């Protein structure tokens, strides 16, 4: 690519790479701004032939203090590197082609192509924020110009797409969409983060991304408990080995969600092993998570299940009438797809549909009211 001839496209390409890195790592903007060329080398194969994960070396700034307790504005290199999934690695490789070797990935001197400013350091946070808005405008203009209005970026009711919102959005998807695109892309996130160990993905003690994830997870769990409580009050029946425990957990949620909006309060809420409820719509159940009985192989310090690894027959599972009905409807959709598929694939879909119907029938045979489950 001739960068001199396409400065606007290069600018948008760099912005898109920044979004990928910030969003899919949970990095703070300052940490991403400090990344340099060569920060994520290709790993060498293990002796058994497997490839280890890519690691990102960077600096952090928050709560960095010297021996006298004074804040160190220059920050320090993270003792524990970030673990990068391939979209992040690809974004870094793109940026490494845009700056000289050894330069900051977001060097002002090389990214401000239009202004041609000869300044040192990385692009400012405010500049990156404006570039994101410019990228959104460019995408929308291109979508209209090519007759693809459905590919426009819709207006955000909460305002501009600020950098600080990316971490919280990532946490929201991990906590609330266990079977969604983001969670599937890197299903190890939930496991590694819950471990709270130095080997975790983006591990940085509870004050880092863990705090963001705890808040979103606690809010999602509180909403699940409220829905279960309302469903039981409306007469829906409940089945599953953890039915009694789930009803007790649903009755013990905070009186308002505002109580869970701090990392400390959220962590305390999630630490109630056995009483915190996690909705898993892809498995058509609610998990009343208890570490010792979970079949999803949680880590010893886990405060949430590995929802992407939910296992049939787990002692933490419960279902409501709504879950059973949703399972039947999903089975009907699978049968409809199977009718249009070649026989081998169609047979597999029909087999899966049969399993979901069996779950619904088992619920119907064993379901109890909340009062019966508590008796």
C-alpha cells in the first residue's frame, strides 16, 4: 500500500486496529498507547509441537508508585504480559507495518499523516477518540455510497464511542452472552480471569479488568435471580437438582442494582458460593453455581461457571417452564433445518433436537412449584 497516496484510509486502518486491541484485550487506553513495535513476538513451538499463546508486553500507569509512595508518571512495564488472541495479533502486525521498528505503535509522528506534525510520543487519548468517531462517519458514508444501508453503524443512545467504554462492553459480553460471538472467540477469558492468578488473560489483580468483569457479572446474576423470582411468583414450575438452592438465592438478591456497581460490592456478591445464579440461554437452564459440584471444570477460586463448557447432568442446573418451552422451540428449528440438509448432517441435527426435547420432557416430569421445592 502506498501510504502517501491514501492517508485517510491509513488513518482509518490504524483506528480500526486500535479498537481491536483495546476491545479484545481489556487494556486501558494508556497501556495501549505505550505499546511498541515488537511488543508481541511470534512464540516458539513447545517441545510437544503445540504453539503457546502470543504475549503482549506493555507498560501500565495506574497506581504505579515509587518507594516513597509518589506516583510514577512514566509508569512501569507490566510484570505479567497480556495474552493475545489472533485478531489482536493481526491488528498489532498491521500497526507494525505503519511505524518503523522500535517505534510506538500509535506514534504521533507516523499516524498523523494528514497534519504531518513532527511530534514525539503516542497519539493522545482525545485524538484516538475523535478518530473513532471519524471512522464511524466514514463507514456510514461508504455504506450509503455502496447501497448497503444495513451495514451502517447505528447511532448510540449513550453518546460517542469513548475509549473508556470498550472495557465495560467486553465485560458485558463475557458476563451476559456466554454463547455469543465474543465469548466463542475466546472462551478461555472467563476461566482465566476467574483464576485471579498471574497466568490469567490480562491479569492485573482485582483492581484491573477483574473489577469491570465482576460488576457486569454481578449485575447479570442479580437480573437472573430477579427473573427467576418473578417467574416463580407467576406460577412457573422449576426442576433440577439445585432448584431449592436457586430459589433461596433468588430471594437474597440486593434490593436495587445500584448496590452492585462497585467492584468491591460485586466481588462480595459473587463470593456467595452456591447462591449466585447465572442464566445460560444456550443450554436452556440457570446455573446455581457451586464450585464443588460444578461439572464445567471451574478453577479453585472461580466465582462463576464456565458457561461455554456447561455439562448435562450437572448438580447446579435448574430449569423453568420457560426454559423447557424454549428448548422445544429450538428442537423444532433444528428439525426444520434438518429437512433441508444432506442425510448425515440432517441426522445429527435431528439427534440434537431429540436431546433438547428430552430435556424439556424431563422438566415436565419432575417440575415443582417454588413452595414444593422449598418444602
